[in-house]
C-alpha cells in the first residue's frame, strides 16, 4: 500500500510517503503558502510522488492534517454568519457563561463579545418552544421563519446557523426551518444544531454550531479545491482529514462538520509521537512538537490519548464542545521573534516571522531576530546543512538581527542574547510540560520525551534536563512526525445523544435504543467510506457525573446487554476515573448519565518501520564536520569543540557523546556537553538525559544563579 501524509503548519508543509510493500519512506518539506495552503499541498504531492518514481494515481491513501480551521478562528476572518433561534434567546452567544477572564479586574475585555461569531443584527428569532421533555409548548411560526431566512439572505450573510432550545430532544422545528433556509437561500452554508451537536448545554451548543457556520465556507472551499486537485491528478483514493478527536474524516464529513477539524494539526503530532514511542519501547510519552510558529505538548500514559473535558474544549475565546485530544499549544517556535519590550524585559514570541518573510537567516526580507537566528549564531544550525543543503541560511543576517536588536538593547554579546532567547523559549515549554504532567498528577520521570517538528530536537535535551524526563526519543523523521501520525491513526467518527439517565433508576430499554441508533449512524458512515465489516470497531462511551455535579467525565462502557452487572461496572469505572482526575470518590452518591456516545472506528492497516542497519559503537562514519558551538557549561556561556554528524549515515548501535549536533533533511538534533545518546535498532536517537551523573551535573549547572 502506498500512503501519503500531509501536515500543513504555519511555516512549513510536511509530507511523508510510505510504500509498505517496498519498505520505502520519503520525506519532503515545502514552505507553506499562507494565502492558499492548498497550493503548497498540491505542489508537494506532485514533487514527493515524483521523488518516489510513481504517479499520484498510484496512491492508495492520502491523509491530511491542517490548521486552516484553527487559524480562521484565531485570526477572526471567518464567514459572515446569520442565526435563527428561539424567540427570547437572541443574546445567548453574547451573555455566555457567568465567567470572566480576569475575576478581580474592574476592566473586562470579553473576547467573545469583542469579536462576536454572529453579530447581533444577524441573530434573528422565531416564535417556537420545545420543553425539557421534548414536547411542543409553542408551535413553530413557519411564516416568520421563512421571513427571517429571507432577511438573512438580503443581509448578505454567507452561512446560517439554526439553534433552538431542546432541539436535541425534538429536532422537528429545526429540521423544518432548515428546509425553508435551503429553499429560500440554497447558496448559504447551513449549520443545524440537531445535526452538528444534538447535546444539552445551550450556550456551548449554540457556540459550537455557530463556529461550525463561521469556518464552514472557507474550510469547505479549501477541502473542495484539494479534492478537485486530487481528482485532476487521477488519485484513486478520496481525501481524508485528521479530526480533533484523533480520528480521520472523509472530505464529505469534514465539509458537513468542519468544526471537528479545529485541532486537526496538533493532534496528529501527538498520535505520531505515541506511535514512535511504542515502536521504541516507551509506552509513557510526552510529545513535544515544535514548528516555526508554535509548540504543541501532549501526554499519553500507556500509549492512551487523553481527551479534554468538554467544557474546556475552547479554540481561542470560543467554546467548541467537540471531542478533542488534550493538547497544549503555546506560541513558541523556530520563527518566534525575540525583542525587548517597553519595560526592558527580554521576550520571545508569541509573534512569529512565519513562512513569509521568515527568520532573518532565510534571506527573504525578514529583519527581526528569531529563535532560528539565535541557533545559527550559537552554531547549532549549520547554514550549509539546513533542509539537507537545499536552503542555505545567511549567518550574517542572523547575527545582524540580534546585534541590532536584543544584544544592543540589553548590552549583551550576540551569543549571550541568542542563548537567552533559546532559554526563554525553553522555559515556556518546560512550564507547559509541567502543567500537563506534574499539575495533573503525572511524574515526568516516568515518561520519555518525544522530540518532533523541525525545532523540537533542538530544544528537547535542554527541556528534559529541567523537567526530569530520563530519555529523549528523536524519531527517524522528527520534522514530519505529525504527517506520519496521520498514517498511524484509524478512521474515527463520534456520535452523541443526550439521554438524562440515572444508574439508580435506569431505563435499560431506552438506553439500549439510544446506543443502537447511534451505532446505526456510525456503521452507515463507515460503510459509506468503504470500510469492510471486519475492519469496523464500535465503542460505547457514557458521560457520567455524580448527581448534582455540573460536569461529566467520559467512561468507556461495554457492549452487550445493559443489566445489573453493566451498572456495577460503570459505577466502579466512574469512581476510579473521578478519583484519578480529582483525587476523591463518592461511593454512596448516585451517578447520572446525561449523554451517551458511539465511536465508530475503521481500522487502518498498521504502520511499520523497518529496522535500521546495525553498525559499530563508534559513529565516526557519520562524522561530517568538527567546529565550535556555544553552550552553557559550568553555569557560564562558553565556546565548545563540537562534532556534527549526518543522520542518514548513523547506524543502530552508534553511540554519540555530547557536545554533538546531528543534521538531517527535516530537523537538527542537539546533544549538549556531558550528555550521551545512542541509536536504537529502529534508527531512533535516544538521548540519555537522566541516565548519567554527567547529565545530573549539567542540569545543576544550568540552573540560573541569582
């Protein structure tokens, strides 16, 4: 099988081609085309298949991860949205929850009000009302509903959201209004809450459905362009896109519910890191995916993805109540800009030079100093070895950017300012890792740190020394691990329904019907995607909470008969999960199930990497250059004799002693002084960050002295 993974980032678009039968792997990178990311994607597909010596029509699978949906929300450049809702509930989106970003501040800049998804003039109401038991209290005023659809068309909106109270119990009114909108305004992108999110919590549901409308037109056009391009290249397979829940959706599914793509890109990096960790023998991993614009941090214990609580699944300031892998994204990357603020504080990021103009060293017109420029100044990035020599960096421009910027402002040398910039970004990533591990009850010393992205292996060893992870795993192709993660996941769809059941008064027949109805939807979707029955896996999930609580936790529940044994198992599982999450359990309390879920999984063929060629302990055959680089040694900055190796020439069994720098096409790995690393049987570089007395001494020496 010939597979292609494509991950569009803020600076580079990454490609990985895998031919399972031939055992061939080809990686490729192109600068992202921000104006239209599909252009770079199509160009890269042509180039990588040409490098593989095959035509695009030979591809059996094309998987895609993208940040386009996230960027639309963050940059506030989505569609003009109109909304039709229940009379009297026009301002739910404005009021939101009784939460404020700054609890004790007299001044409140509420971002969801400053940048509304739907402007108030476009939030229209109709007389109708369904009650909490699903019965109709006020019939739908069809004449008024049709009139409001016409008003939105005249107002020039591009998308329409339909959100009524309790439509998750009785969708009749919403379906009728959707029919009218399609009749009166067929060109509008339509987002209907009972189709997108048939789940209780009115504000979160309204926000999610309106977000779906906000990003829908741009995302659907982007997906259609890619589909048309693949068709023009005679690619036999359809386009599949990574979702926020770590599954893969078809193009049709993505166009219908684009809100599920909001964390598409970062999630692929976590999946790829888990796969790389399992292959190397590390079940517990912390993934560090550092690109040009941001750093994505994820944690997986025993190889299991952690899902965010549905009340914490925000994108920017907006609530998006969709299943989402727990990934923390911070503005720290190779393109992060270093500057001294008005108060004289040295800062790096979150603003990034991006793909255009990029860091000063790129020579594309960028003049502001970035983390990439800092690493050129420190000797960690060899100008002639960047991107496998395909792109030569300008060391003179990198030096000038720091010389005229932070170094001048702070009265430092260029090297001191450059290392300072690296340390500031390192500290930001350390804080994020601690928030996702220590503060959630996980000990980093029990995990391996998987370094991903073009810049991840540059920072990883320094970070590991600070957080205490004993091992750093640098996969064979760290710069495209997120793209590889696309090929290592399965096709996953999730369907939800609100049921309001208590374990003490369980209506087993109604609950079973609810699960079966969702299972039918999941099987129908997988059949539509061409997944054979033997590769379908159906999982049941219940959202559980103690009676009186206002939040739920996900509990995997067994298929089959719902009986007393089923109830006992669910109760025990929820108590255990609640205690792990919140350090306490309430054995005597009743448990409520507000929602049930079905995960329909289409199992993909497993991705396997061949073992690397074995070699001696000495890595001399891979040595390409000996020079000097700057490191902090013994608490002070010093120029140290450093060896530079070619990753492609390393062999399993090779042992590297720091300071050493390993260059490859898609990334660069830094091994600091006093640290050792080895190449495992799959070709991964394993940095022994906590495995020696030298590493502990270096960690102590790196501490900032007051």
